[in-house]
């Protein structure tokens, strides 16, 4: 198979080799120069088969808004103890993690609907402005987590007094 020209790549034009493969009469086989080796295919399937076994965190839905001096993040965390919530804050990012344990009272075949999320969850948010992490507050009330992050006042100024070490030996 010849390498497509710059114009063919730019315009999406296809060479005769591609047309040959798309023909109804074409049979894929080992002698086909465009065929993928079986080993490569087997490896790809093995990787994809392993993926469902790894438990992924659910993504916590949030609302984030700002006032003049604060960024506020709200998330529904019903069924999660405040002690089981982990909130990490940097000046420009917040990560919320937790686990919602399932209390199953019926067998799987006894359910008509299963829409609630159970298990671990996390959410990382980039903040639109830098915040004062030492002044941040978080509280949970009736299953609603609210995080208040005071914005850094970049226009704030202060006067420093210059000390003199003269006379000290």
C-alpha cells in the first residue's frame, strides 16, 4: 500500500487500497497487507476485558457559583457521614471524595428500578480564582454539603515597617 499524499490526507481522499477493502467481494485474511496481527487483537481485547474489573469512582455532581468575595460549592451527599468525606483544597483546586455504603434489603432480581449511586465517588474542580485555603469552611446539613472558599484579595495592600539592625552587634 502506498502512503497517501499530503493532498489525500488533507482532503480525506482515499486511495484505491481503501476502496479495495471496502468492496463486498474483499475477504480479510493473513495475506492482506492492511490486516492486524492476531496477537495485537488479542492483547487489545485482554486490556479491555480487564477494565471493567477495576472499580472506578462515581463522579459527584456539584453546583459552583461565586459571590463578590466567596466561591461556593454545593453537592448532595445524602447517606454519607460527614466524617467519611475528604475535602482537599489548594489555592486553585478542590477535590471531594467519599463513599456511600449500600443497604440492600432485597435481592437484585427484586428491584424494579436501580438508579441510586452506591460506592466511592470523587470530584475535582478547578477554581476560577485563587482562594484563601486557611479560611475555607465546609458544612453538611440534611445531605447537602456546602463549601465556602474566600477569594484571595489580590488588590489588598499593607504597609511594612522597616526595622533597623543598627546598634546590634
